C-alpha cells in the first residue's frame, strides 16, 4: 500500500477504483457480474497488451503520447545488454536455456535496474539490440514520467490515498486490506489492481462453469468492499473496470518455422519479436524486407498493419522503436512459438488482438450516472481525477 498526503482537499468525498485485469465486457455482461453497479459500459481498449492499456488508463492519453506500448523496444545504442556482443557465439548459445534466461532476467531486474516486469524474452544473442520500456513499477507516482499519471496528480494535490497491487498480496488479500483501510477512515481515494483473473482466463476461457464460480467469488469480495465504502460515505464513487477482454483461442499458427526457411539471418538481415498475437520486425536488408512482407501478406491468420491504422489506434511511432513492420493475428489465433510463450504454454484464452474485435472490449461497471457517456479506456482517467479539487464529474 502506498499512502498519499494527509491534507484535506475538495472534490469527491470518497472514490474507489478497482482495475480487474482482463475483465472483458462480454464476460461481465454474460455472467451479470456485480449487478449492484448499475451504470455499465463497454470500453474500447488499445491495440496490444496491458503494457500499453494500463498506462493509457492512468494517463488518459494513447501509447503514442505516453510512450508505453510493448515491453521490448529496439534500442541498440542504449541496450543495457550491449556487453553481450563481446561474447563468442558458443557462449551465447549456452545461455539460451531456462537457466541462462533466468539468470539474465534476474540481472536485468536487480543489477541493470530494468524494473520488476523484466524477463529475457528473446534469444540472449539478440538482447543487445533491445531495451525494456517498463522500467518503473506502474502503480506509483512518477511511473510514467515525464507523462503525468493520476497518481502524480493525487500526490501533488495531497489527496490521502492508497494504491494496492500484486506487490502487496493476492487479489483477496488486497480487497481485505482495502476494506480494513476504509473502515479506518484515513483514505479518500483507493486504487486496487487485481491481476489474477487474467491468468485464470488464460487457462479457463473455454470453461463457462469455472468462470461463473470465479466471478461469483470476486462479486462476494467486492460487494463487501462496496458495503464498507457506503458505510464510510453514502455518496461514494465506486467503479470496477478493466484494461481489455479475453478471446477464446481456437488456432495455433507456426510462423517461426516457415520464416526461418526463407533463409534470411538474424541479426544480419532482420530482427523479429514474436509476441503471442503479433510479430514485430526491424530490417537491415531491403530484399529481406520485401520478401518477408510479401510472405506475411499471404498469410490467412492475420494482417500487416499500415501506418494509417497505427495512427488511428494511437500506436504510431515514427522512429519504429516498437517495430518497423507489425503483423497482427486475427482474434482467436495465437503463435505456436513465441518469445513470451514458454514451452508447454497452451492457453485457452488470449488477448492482444485488434480493438475492433468484440472480445477485446474492456468494461466499466459503476454507481455513477456520468459514466454512461464513457466510450474508451482513456476516459477512465477523468474518473481517476474526480478526487482532485474542482474535478468532480
């Protein structure tokens, strides 16, 4: 828990914000989740993963403005792993296993200050070309600097607040702590990040009964927190929302094998990062660029995103730091061999697809009538600003 300032301020008397990772609109509505929150909206998410969506919620601006989208960033000049280039190839190959990647991940987090989310998500031989975008723990003031987040505004305005996340325990522990703090009467704003539903849905997206039981469990715990919040302030602003939804996986696609068969070499001709639902490329050879792009355009499992679409979705980066070419899989498809997918990882649900897909929609469940007009996850920033002086909706 991160305490805020102690001085009183004008604005909403008490505000409780609960971010449930991967609580999609389709699931929230299909299961009648949290019926006590009557103002309910589907929200358009960002294209990509939580690494772009959550900073958008916290700042109210798209990834192209706040600078966070995917985790691996092309940055050969600034890579903290530049020193690996001096190692001979046999040594680099010797690091490309579970133990070597674990050691590099530990070094990144604890020695190179790459943040708590860092993991060795590409072959060690390719690390010298990349940096890590999320070096700061997101759930604190200053996490998106120089872009201000709601947490920066709360701190600057001396709003007594508390922030809870996976650092403080599991989802159920966080909800119990939040209730205890409400009963103590000290905070005026609470932000609670619940992360475990995302993992649960990855494993059980195809099991309606398991989902029902899990959502009932969350409902009971959140209902208890809502009761405590109303006892503290009958005019409490209480919201539950998400960053994205979760689609059912129905197809695994091998793209890494056929790409290798085209004969181009990394890092001589190109670099590629295989995420679960997208491929990102950087090219050093025009012939390789033309050949690989043409091959991708022939695939029936996804499509190459053009500049206009990247701009419309707020993820256009002219310097190509997140990819000179981005191939996005269709909803329900997943790469069978990816940098972030460990061996044996066979999820039944996945996210990171196009925002136009209905399963990508995030959700907003609220007791505030003003929320009937919200349409995208960036609109949640206005909700987060309500405790500030003069900002009540």
